[in-house]
């Protein structure tokens, strides 16, 4: 679009210049022609002048001749000689002037002949005057003399008319030429004027568009600058030596300096604490080489000497050859996160202290309860009646159950603090081993246990083993009431995930309570029917969640249950 | 508390646990020369006494005790050139990994977690008594 308009402007100018040059050439040639015509006119005027001179000579000569004849004025001879010389000169001049005009040449020829005749006649007259004055009357005035004079005047008139005609023709041609020139000039002037107006309009339009474009560009730039300056994170750029090339308002406010104080005058090292200086010296060269750096932590030093933590991410701006030009860094105020992290650390510490105290302090009294109840039974059992012994039994049973609860709770809490150690796990091997171990403790023989081929996965082997222990022992436990227990373990692919499942034909559960299935200490069966603390599935759920996976179940009362789970295939 | 021969030094703050331990050892005739101390301070005073030199065959040490805990006592014993040869068995309720690791770093001779159930507890005490006092050959 822009190119198109500029082409049009250029075209307009070129056309105008061509026309101007053409007009110049035309003016020049016209001027030359005009000069030529003027020259011709003056030439014609010159010819006319000489003709007029001749005419005057002829007439004067005639008058003087008559005077000579009548008065016998002797000065005539002198005058006559002068006139002849003058006349000859004029004739010669005329001959020269009209040498390209055959008509005038002919006339001059006849004029010269007539002149010669006249001279002869005048000679006769002069002779007669001197010798026999009576003969003079025959000579002058005489028809012959008159005839010569008449003929001469006629020729001169012809010449005059011819020249006048020529003059008129030339003047007329000149007029037409001038008119033509003026018209053409005017037309082209108007044309150029129109082109120039069009060009000016186009330029104006272009300028307006450009101004508009520049304005919108400026607006966009202002927008970006505004976003840059007032973003909730700190932005800055460093040159290869670490000096600041730019910094946004947010970051300037953080550190408490003005832009003028920072740009080109301060380096990154000026605004970090001592530990940050070490980090920067170590990481900056690496960053320049590899072109980026992510999530690096610094403590930023404010003008007032206080510091606060940030997280910095940066990319390097490089030239075509890959040489470092400048960094583009964004920083986030990490204070809140650090506080949260410290709080989490504190909470974790408290939790740890709590579980530690649970493991210590709850067990000791429990041991006493269990032990002293049993000593009572052992040493004094015979002295107490049946009801007394039943009560002792209840104490013992509950002490055991509480011990189990504490152990399970500790396992559950320890799991949250344990680090995930992911590796490739052969699920088949784990399931086979767990099945073997659990089946050894199983007193029943009527168990149909099928294990299909299981895909390997990325997981913490110990935790995954715990998952299978809990799921398989649950399946064994809840199907123990069946005449023939059927347990099936398998897997299938769904999208990117491998879904493992374990199915039993046990008592199942009501799907109404499925939401309680994975809660800690949540149980869907009576303790008399099935033993348990309600931690097993909560533990399984927690392990699967920590692996970025999901677990769910489907069941019907007395028709068995199926548990499904998958583990995220992503590495971390 | 002047015994010329001390076979077992029991350092335990819980009177119940101490009673259960002593009862079990007595039933097996292993507690004839047993001294019971109630915390780490008493233990250090007894072990590092200027007036008498005691070298028990076995020290049973609880970890969580008031004033000076078991780890400190263990460190003092194992840092002492004379006492370090005495077998020390940690007898505690703590299953915590860091306690186990810390104890072994200080060259503990055994680490036993007290079972909650009475039968298992007596079984554990009986076995460790027989092992350390009869089966094991202590340094003279």
C-alpha cells in the first residue's frame, strides 16, 4: 500500500519533469523559430528600405533631371554621379539580400536593365545639353523617358508589394506560431499543475496516514512501556558486564533508587547481598553461554540496607553470531513464598515433633496398660471370677487395637514426609511377591488368584509395594466369607495412562459411601465383621496422589469390589 | 548404691517400663546384680564417679529421658576411652529413623524397640538378657 503510493508520487514527479523538459525544449525551439522569423521580418524590412531608397532615388533623379533641363543646374552632374553610385550600391545590396528569391532577382535584373537604359538616356540628355540644347526637348520630357520611369516604378512597386506580402505572410505565420505556442504552453502548464496538485494530495494523504500510523505505533509503545513499568514483577536488562541497561518502575520502587541512578551506573552486584554476589559471579557467565537461566534465587539489597528474596528468570538477547547483547530478566518478590515455605518448614517440624512424641509417649502408657492387665490375669486370674476376667480381656483387646491405630497413624504420617524415589518398577514382580507373602499367611485354600501381564511403571518401589500389600490384603480380607474367593489383578491402557485394577468377589460396599472410602479412620464395615483401623486405603490414596495419579473404586453390596488406579507417567 | 559387681545398668525414667523389665529379667534369673538409674544425670554421675569404678556387663539405655537424654549418655560413654568397651543396648519406644541412625553413629551395640504388647515385650527382654549376659563374651 505504502509502496504503491510512493510509486504514484514518483510517477507524478517524473511525468511533471518530463513535461517541463519537453516544454523547455519546445520553448527553446519556438524561440529559435521566433528569432528566425524576426530576422526574416527585419530582413524583409531591410529589403523594403532599400527598395524605398531606390524608389526615392528614381523619383529624386527625375525631379533633378527636370530641374537640370530647365534651369541648367550644373550641380546635377555631381548629384547624378552620387545617385548612380548610391543606386548601384542599393541594387547590389538588394541583390544580395534577395539572392534566395528568384522573383525579386528577376525584378532586380529588369530594374538594372531599366537603370542602364535610364543612364544611357541621361547620358544622352547631358550630351544634348552640352552640344545641342534643341534636341533636348525630344529627350525630356519624352515618352521614352516616361516609359522607363514608369517601368522602373512598376518594378519597384512589384518588388515592394512582393516584400510587403512576404512580410505579411511571415507576420501571420509568426502570429499563428505564437498562438500555438501559447496554447500548448498553457495546456501543459495546466497539466503540470494538475499533476503537482495530485502529487501534493497524495503526499498529504500519505503523511496523514504515516502520522496516524506513527501515532498508533507510539500508542502501542506507550502501552507496552506502561505494562513494562507497572507490572507486578520486576523487569531489568543487563549488558555483558552486568551493568543495568533498563529497569522497570516496580523494581526501582523495590530497591529505592531512581532510573537515572541505576541505568549505566549500577551493576547487578550493587543490589544483591554477599551470598548473591557469589551466585551471580558463578551463574552469569553460564547464563551468557547457554542463553537462559530459570528460577534462580537472590536476596535483593534495598537502598536502606534491608533485603528481600526474589526469584529471577532470564533470557539472553543475542546477535546473529550468537554473541550476547543483553539480558531480559523478570523477577518476582519471593517474600511471601519464603514466609510460606518457612511456615511449612515450621509446621513440618511441629508435625515431626508431634509424631515423634506420639511414637514415644503414647506407646509407653499403652504398654503399661497391656502389660499390667496381663500380669493381673497371670498372677491373680484364678482369684477373679469370670466377669472380672472378661473385663481384663476387654482391656487387653483395646490396648492391642490402640497400638495398631498408633502404628498405622505413624505410617501414614511418615509417608507424607518421606521423599519420593522414583525408578522404573516391574509391577508384575511386586504383585507376585506380595501375593506369595500374603498367601503364606492365609489359612484358606479356596482362593482363585489370577494375575495378568502388568505394564512396568515409574514409581517409588517401596511405596508401590505398600499399595499392592494394602489392596491385595483388602481383597483377601473382604472375600474371605465367600466359599470360593476370586481375585483378579490386571491392567489396561487408557489414553496415556496405564490403569491397574484389582477385582474381588467379596462383600463389596454400598456406592453411596464411596466418598468415605479413602478417608483416614473411615470404615464401611463393622469391626466385628472385619478387623482394621481404616488407614489402609487412606495410605494407598495418599501414595497414589503423591505419585500424581488417581484411585477410584466400583462395587456392589455382596457382589465384590474393583479398585482402579493409575500413576502419572511424567518424570519429576 | 555401692555394688562391687554390677552386671546390668538399667537407665530408664519410666517406673512401669523399669518394673516390667526388671520383672522379666528376674523371672529369668538375670537381674541379680542390677542397678536402676532414673535419668541421664544419675547415669553420668554413677558411671563417672570419682570414688568408685564400675564396669557393668551391659547397659540398657532409654533414649527419651528428662534432663540428660539417652543419646547424650551414649555419647559420653562411647567418647570415654575406658567406658567405650561396655556394651550398650538402646531400649526405647522410638522407631524414629533419626534416633536409630544417631545411635549407631555413636557406636551403639544394639537397638531394641520396646514392643507394646506384653508377650512380645517379655520375649524381647528375655532374649536380650540371655544373649548379652550369657551368650555374649564381655570384655574383662
